[in-house]
């Protein structure tokens, strides 16, 4: 099952459309979730205080519109809705569970009807174990390409597998970007190693992973590039002509978006296409 958050915002509408398309490609059910943020209402009140019916009415309206959008865009999709209350980030995190993926808008509404704020997107991307797709509001032409950021660590393998799967489902090519930079100590003239050898070894490790992952997806055309650039900058540039950008997350933090690595955070802020964060 795919879960998508809806709050009536433009970005949430884009997220619902994206999730509906992916559910149709995967032939899995789609659940649209609206989370009514109760934190603002319960301040200074008893924990068992009842929300006004107008708040629930708004949530039901959001869900009706989201369901209608799914049926319009993907008539054959199996879609259900659920209205929940609580802190949006925590509720979405709990709902994710063992789902195929969680889809959210990059930013939601402000004010009392808020359900998906930018901080919520960052939170779930940093905490949820399933792939999290963050969708922007802009409508873009289809480019027929999925981009994945890769390095020489084993933690990136789930992201690579997800990217291959998405490329095959879409009939798209896969661009593998392995950006690299000279390490700080490389500028020390007494460094007892050959930088070219280090770079070649890294590229070979990446190439081996791509070859291994591609064995299950022989129909996917793979393009590899290894620019000398900051990874976040290289991936943001590649996102200009991509339908989806896939990154792993190497974050080791303990709170909120700190669980996202610096590259994941960078592309979530700056990428021009939807971003999928796939945790190891």
C-alpha cells in the first residue's frame, strides 16, 4: 500500500496525483490520509476535549476532493481515505509502518487547517523506514529519466534498487550520479597515496554496484556520470531534466531532520523534481 498525506494545499494535491500514478504503476492500493493537527486546539484544554465539528467537516472535504482527484487521474486505482487527529508528523510516521512508500507535499497549508508543513516533510523523511517521496507543486513535462545519487558505501544500495524499480515501471532511463570531491587532506603534499587510484577505486565500487543491481532490470538503460562537484549540487543540477530524484540517507542524528544526511537535506530543499529518500 502507498500512503499519501492530504491537507488541501497545492503541494498536497500534487502529492496525491503523484501517489495515484505510482499506485497505478505498481498495482497496489492507495490510502489518502488527512491529519487534523490538534496541538493548537488542545493548548490549555483537557486532553479529552472534543474538536469542533467544523474541523472534522473540513477534513472530510479535503479527503473527498483528494479521492475525486485520484479517480479522475487514475480511474482504475484502488483508493481509500482516512481522517486522523494528532501531531501530523507523528501520525504519518505511525501510519507508514510496512507500507510500500509514503508520499507528502514539500510544504502544506499554514494556519489552523495545517496538516503537512515543511518541517513535517523533513521529519518523516528522516524517521520513516519506507521510502518517502516529497513532491513539489510545479507541473513539469515528462523527461523519461530517473536520477539516483550514489557513492561507494553499501548504505546506498536500497536507493539504487528503488531507482531501478522506478525507472523500469516508468519505461525511463536511469542516470547514476557519483559526485566526488578531493578530500581536505588531499592538499597536503606529503599525502602517502595516489589520488587518481583512490578515485578509480571509488568509481569501480560504484560501477560494480550498478552492474549487480541492474541484473534484475535488463530493460533499463543506464547512464553513469561522475562529476567533480558537491553531491547536492550535482544532483540538484541533474534534477532539472528528471522525473524523479532518488537519494539514500546516511544521517546519524537523533532528532528530526538530523536523521537526514547533508545531501538528502540539500536536494530536498533545492531539487526541481520529486525526491525519494530511501533509508538503508
